[in-house]
C-alpha cells in the first residue's frame, strides 16, 4: 500500500516515493525573439546615452539643443564667476499678475517738455503709489524745454529721495536730455491743432524710443508710461492694471470741465477699436499720412474706449483695442524686447502710441483697454474757452458792479429816509405841542373875535357850534 504524505499538494509530481513542488513547470516560457528584442533596445539606449555624454563633453554648444528637449534645461544655468560680468536669464522677466509679490521691477518712463508747473502734482502721485517704491525705477527725458523743467525735476527728485520715510524713495533714477527740434507750442490750441498732429507725434515717438532704449535694463519686467499732467488717478493703478496680466493695457482717460461746459468730457480718444470705415480711409491716403482721432478731417467711426465709459460699471471689464493712448500705458518689457516700439513714421497710417498699439497687435500681443476704470487729466482751456471765460469774467464784474451800485443806492435812500423820518417826527411833535398850547390859551368861555384875515373872523361869536367848528378846523390844519 503506497505511503501518503500530508505535506503533498495536488500539483506536485512524484520523484520516487516523494512529491516535489514545481510551479514553473506550468508557466509559459519566454520566446527567444522577444528576449532578443529587449536586449537590443537596452543596448541602443545605452549607446545613445554614452554618445550624448560624449557630445556634451566634446561639443558644449549641443547643450542648448539637447538638454531643453529632454526637460533638463536647469542644467544650463551656470553662474559666471568673472569680474565685471552680469548674467541675466530673461526667461525670469516675463511678467505676472502679482508682480509686487514676486519682486518684479517696473521702469516708469516720463517724457518732459515745459512741464515745470505740472511736476509738483506728478511727484504727489509718485509719493502715493502703493506698489513698492524700491521696485520702481524712474526715467525722465527732458527735451525742447524753455522753462525750469530740468531744475524743478532735480529739486523734486532730491526731495523725494531724501524723505525720512523708507517707503518713499524710489530705486534707480535716470535723467536724460535730448532735443528733437519740436517747434509746436505747448499751449492747447497749438498742441492739439490738426495741422501739427502728424509732425508732432512723429517727434514724440522719437522721444519715447530714445528714452526707452536708454533706460530699459534686463531686470525690468514692466514698463509704465505716465504723463505728468494727470490730475487724479488711483494710488493702486499699477497693481490694478497688472492684475489683468496683459501685454499692453490702458485705463480710460477723462477730464473735468467747468460747469458751463458740461462738467466733464472724454479726453484720450487714441484708444480705439479698428473700423471698416477707417481701413477704407487709410487706403485713400498717402504713404506718409497719419490718421488722428477726434478731428472732423478724419471721420473713422471707430468705437472709442472713452465713449464706452459707465461711471457705475465694473472697472475690471476688458475691451480689446487696436490704438493706444499715451497718458497711462502699462506694458510688459518683453513687448519692447521683441521689437515693438513707437513708430516715428507712418505705420499702417498711424504713429507714436496709436502705431505702437497696431504694431503690438500685429505681433500677436494682447492689447486691452478698461472702459470703466477712469483716471482724470488736467483741464487745459483752449483759446475759445479762454475767450469765453474772459467774457464771462467781464460779465461777472459788470454784474457785481451793478449789484454794488444798487446796494449803495438802496443804502443812501434808506439813510435819507431815516433822516427825513426823524425830522418829520420832530416837526409833528412840535406842531402837536403848539396845537395843545393854543387850545390851552383859548378857553371855552372866551369870545373868539377874528380879524379881517384870521380863520375865525366869521365864525359865530360865543356860540358853541362856532367854537367846535373852529377847534375842528384848527386840528385839521395841524394834522
């Protein structure tokens, strides 16, 4: 009888009188072809890896092609330990929605011309900015000025940089001087006259380009263009615009007016969307022509950012635009590094800031306007406004003089009436006293005998009726 083993399994097989467990007997064997392919792939990968190492060692230029393709670009970041050498990775200066938290530096550019009277207001705005001042570098270009713009600028910079509050002084400051032969006067009539627009804006574009090329540094992430004649703007304007994280963004710009002119008015009409009418108009113009908005000579029928303002609208509402106004522009520095600039020539029939917007759109950058986010420009009266105000001032003085004369006449009459009234009261009192005295003198017993000319000459003598009539006549004459 065969011996049974309790430890035996049903899948065992007998070797003599014992059971042996062999699970591999029931698993499929690997095919020789599959095993050969695996070995070939491993050998190829090993050879490729060794070859890549040799290429990187022999030809360092291959690093900039090979490493980024396999996600090892961080290995390219080497530190140059050489004197007078600065190394920048421009990939770190692309811009973000919260640059103040990431230490992103802003270059604030302000072209100046005959701006002496506006600089105090401008520096008041600088003091109030909430974006960290040490992350803002200032750059000024003084050109074609006949007043004390440069001296006032230097005095204002010295004052703000010496402020004892450590949060007030700014970062690096650059002041440049360059004249461009600008002949157009700075008064409103000449500066905004239609005839001067094309040449004036081309020279302004040159000024902006000179300032930017001289001041922009590799570590700047943003560029903020700001006119010095802005009346009011939020202190948080840099953060407000930056939060949208757009390549180019502008606010809406209005200006206050006197009550007799309506109280307020859209100011910057250079921020707009393109229209078919304007494109058709551009095709009819000369090569060097420059279309400018707000003039009857060029009826473009474009939607203007300024006219779409709702005082109660959401300030974060965005509107895609093609033209850009230059009062307040926040742009990423990479836009300028990519070649976008302020054309000092006719680019698609536009120049300066409007040409800048068109060029940025052509290069696929985002250009955005905020119709309900409004800042206010100074009111500068035109020649017609000044003439009207002079006439209004004359009328005001004339009315004041007439009112003053009427008041004096009224006072004179009142004073004369008081004097006459006092005299009349005195005369009345004297006459009354005299009448009383006469009544006392002529007692009822006396016979009244009138003379030839006296009032009692023909009154009945001694009669009571005659005496009463005489008394009545006397009182009537007195009063």
